[in-house]
């Protein structure tokens, strides 16, 4: 599903990634752990095509992404990759259903089809009764589940998550972690997750430890 070969990245004179190699199989939940400054989020941004490496090769579904121009890379990202961040990044003026539909609209999906699928995903995540609620009318856990639904709307090959439970209390964090497991078990969804949460790391299929810009374990 995902292969990264010898990924290097520097910002000015600061070398962040020093030749990272990584493979992820379809249906795996892989967590990346390590101290702050180890390069975890920088690696996740490159794997998710939000940033480009200085050198190295990246493949998703056997397609080499280094070859794509910015326009084609953006289209690939919209259709094949879902993102979940520490903060939900929902648009306050839109309700839950509208927020989830946005990536589908960008992909050219009709409103009726997008709303139908978004409703199905929100119902799957236990939010069928909250479709028309705006973010400020939702709890923190509900907001993050809307963000998960938004990540799922285009049926992506991969979901990348950066500290997805970092802003949640322990109960909501545990529910979110169990949701990831459920999505993997029921839909063979693939996750690559940067986290400091030990519970989430223990639930994953593999933990990768990063230190000083390399995966060392």
C-alpha cells in the first residue's frame, strides 16, 4: 500500500529526515512514536504528500508520486488520502454533514451523492442524529468523529493521522482509538498514525520508533 525509500528532508541547514525507509501493508495500523523533534510529523507530511522530500521515492498503491506535478498530486491526495489532525479543523459556518461533504465536492461528486454517502459515514460513526449540528454544538469527541468521517468520504486508500486524540479526554480518546480498530477490521482501512498516546500505540499492529530523523525500531 505504501513504500517510502531513502526519504531525506532538510530545512535550511537542519537535517530533519536522514534516509527513512518504510513499508505499510493494506489493512495495517502503524503508529510512529518517538520524542518531540525526532521527525515524525515531517515524515507524515511527506508520506501524505503535503510536503515533498529533498530526495527519495514514495509509492502509494504502486504509483510513484515523485513523478506527479502539483495539480495531479493534489488530485491524487484528494481521492486517495485522508487526514486526521490533532485539531479537527472543521469549518464553523458549516454543519457536520456539510463539513464531511467538502472533499467529495472537490472531487466533483454531485451534491446528492456526496450527502448520501456522508450521511452513511456519519451514521456509521454514531452521528446520524447530529448531521445538522455545527461544530460549536458538538462535543470534542463528536467533532473529531466528524473529522474522521471527512477523512473517509472519498474512500481513501490510506489515512494519515497526526496526534488524533491529542485534544481529547481519556474516554473520548479511547473511543476514537477503538473506532480506528473497527474501521480496519470492517473495511480493511489502512492507518499511519503519529502519536504519543501509549494506549493507541499498543493497539496498533506495529509501532515504529523514530529518533534523530530515522526509524530505528
